[in-house]
């Protein structure tokens, strides 16, 4: 079938189809009259459009407006089951998987504890199958899968970099093995980048073209959005700020072997117990060595300090804000972003007291004055970003009726 050319009826129909589908995605069920009004189409043209989309399985009739009979009262909605996507959030301890329909509603989820014996391919397929089973779907029902990992896959070599702590994910043939095991297109993205995608589309960064997202959980990282697009860097390593040398802290040599640098040691989860002790805040109990347990203990320290930010607890919050601002100042000085989104459990646990202290400290260390905002996607932002990334590409494909 020849491609449509500018101005042809087929191209105009496809443009109108897409406009109507976007409206239904944004507003929910609409009547024929309302769709015609919002698109500027006549009633007969709007009726033809809806009939065409209903026949294609992209739109379904769903009830009537106010229960009134008649064609003008009939409501139409996007067919949520026209496509499904999946997202995976991978850490050294577990894989979170979720499946969403075309509207973005999560229809299935699964959490898989990681074991080295399972291997990366086994972890991915088991977690994905668990979420699919929960959604009542099979692998062939998925249009796209996006996998979030620490570090990034080098676009030239295909190997995972900056994530030596993720066992089983460094085989040079891993991407080929995953492609052979999975029937749907698969994309790979850095976990913090996907948290930024979630905030850009659903949260605190909506409407902002230039922003930095600062993340702190098991690792300290950043995502850079410039001109509305993620900046990944030549090897995919843009934003790996945990490796950043910082003033007042010894230089870390061969950081790829140590898997961290000065900023991670200064402001990462490992630094919180000593910062608290120096300020005179006593932890409830010593956390075990597991990263997730350290994060949970650190978050509890910060929540208690933020609940009563006075005396020793205020000193603790201020010292942590200073540590965070020390590395953030370098990013802000180079990039001059409009806003900085604060995300990750170990930042959001400090609440408004920590945000205000960090903004105050940053104003002393950096020449520009970006607004610091707390992330608005608190529920599994990395996984939500993976789903949003998969949905964006899938909607481009599904909404294109010209093919």
C-alpha cells in the first residue's frame, strides 16, 4: 500500500483519527457531538470517524450521557484492551513487573526475589510471566516491554555499564538472549531516567523542558532532561553522579571497580548513620547489610527528623542537605535547569524540612537558582516510568490508522 502524501484524504482521515483517540485518552468517554466540537469536525464526519475506529477495535461504545437515548447521547471510549505493555524494574534484590492497558491502567503486577542461579533471562521471564498471569494475558498479547536497570546498556557494545552490583547482567550476549526469549520488542533504560519520565508525564516536571531529577535510594543518581528529551550521553552514563568527585572527600580511584565515588560516599545511604550519629541522633536499631534494609532504616531516620526538625534532628537534616547540595551544585552550575525534582525514598522521607534546607544550601553553592520540587509520583516511579515509556511508543503505533 503506497504511503499517504500530504493533503490526501487518507492522511486527513488518519490525522482526525489520531486527534479523536488522543481526546478520548485525555478526557475519557465522549459523545459524538462533543468529539465533533473538540475536533472541529461536522457531525457526519465525526460519525464516520467513530464508526471507522469502532470497526478497527480502537473505540468502544460505553453507555449514554445521563441515561438518555439517541445517537447524540451515546458515549465512546478508547478501547483499553486494544494494546498492552509491560515494565520491569530490576534491582540486585528483586524484579518488579507490571502490565498496563492502552489507557495506562495497571492490570497485573508481580514481584520476584532475585537469585543468581536464575540468571538475568530467567529473572525477566519469570517476573514478566507472573505479571501477565495476574492480568490474564500471555506473552503474545504484549506490544512492548521496557526494562529498567541501574547503570545503562552501552549503545555501541550492548553491555551493561555502571552497575557492577547487578549480578548476572553483564554477559556480552545478554541482549541477544533476551531477544530470543521474548516475542515482543524490548527496550532498556536507566532506572533513574525512567523516574524522570514518570515525573515529566505525570508528576512534578509536567510542562518543563529543562530539569534535573536527583534520586537517592540504594544508589545516588540523577536524570538530565534537556529540551524536553532525556540526555543519556555517549555511553548511556549521563547522570551517574554517584561517581562524582566532591570537595572535602578523598578521591576514589578506579571507581568502576569500587562502583561509587565521592558523592555516593558523602550523601548515599551508607553515609546516613554517621551523619545522624555526629548530629546526636540515635538510630532505633543497626540495619543489616542488605541495601534494601539500609534504605528502610535511613528513611525512618529521616522521617523522624522531619516530623520534629529541632535540635539534633535539625542538625542531622542540615548536614544531609549540605551533603546532597555539594554534588548537586556541580550539576546545577553546568546545566542551569529550570527545576530540580527530588525523588527516591532517601530524599522524599525528609519532606518539606529537607527540601527547604537543601534549597537554602544550594543557593550558597551554585550561581543559578533552580526551584526545588518534591516528586509527585511516589508509588514505584521507576516502574511507572517504564510503563509510560512503553505506552508512548505503543500509542504512536496503534493510533496511526494510515497503515
